[in-house]
């Protein structure tokens, strides 16, 4: 059983590594929300960059609100087509207006933490130009009880 598990893990890692090397438009960002001092880590990306992130936790509604500013780093005009989610606990609001070179768009994501008491690791895919480009951001939170105060965090 352990050999099968190791083999599957290695296969998964090699698939992820190969797909990331072949397509530079794929990107992964990570942020551990209970630690407000930890910076949002980004890998190089040729078309978009997260320039500002604010996390807020509402203790009354047990919701995380994540507000992001994303800058177009390419010469191509971009527009956000969709921010899909496979779970009813997560939804995003965004503008479909074109984003010119060095233009900025705002995306607001709401995560209802009360539906997952033990925390979450939520991938958020932002689809640009009807699927031509996409960006993956990984949102993390260990437990809804780990946050003790509202805070915002930004990395420029």
C-alpha cells in the first residue's frame, strides 16, 4: 500500500511539474490567513500579478472576505471571464471590464468558514479572456477559531 501511495505521489508531482514548465501562464500563490505577517508568495508570471491582498474575518457571519488587486503585466488586453467554484461555500465578485496594459482589476472572494469547521485549503482559479489564460491562487486557513481579530495584509 505504501509503495502505491509513493508511486501515485511521484506521478502527481511529475505531472504538476511538467504542466507548469510547459505553460508559464499557470501560477500558484499561497497565503496562510491566520498569520497576517506572512507575505503572499508568488511565482513569476508573464501576464498578471497580485499586487494587493486584504483578508478580513467577520465573527458574526463566520465569513472570510478576501479582496485582491491584480495588475495586467502583459501587452494583451485582459478581462476576467470567470472565477469558478465547485463548492457553495465560496463565491467571487469581479468586473468583466477590459484591463489594459498595467491596468488593475479588483476581485472580491467570500468564503463561508462555518461550513468547514476544521479550516480549508481553497484553490481559486481566475480565468481570463474566455479560458485563454488562467491564474491559480491557493487560499489557506487552518481553523476559523485561529483568527482572533480582523486584519488586512498587503504585499506590493
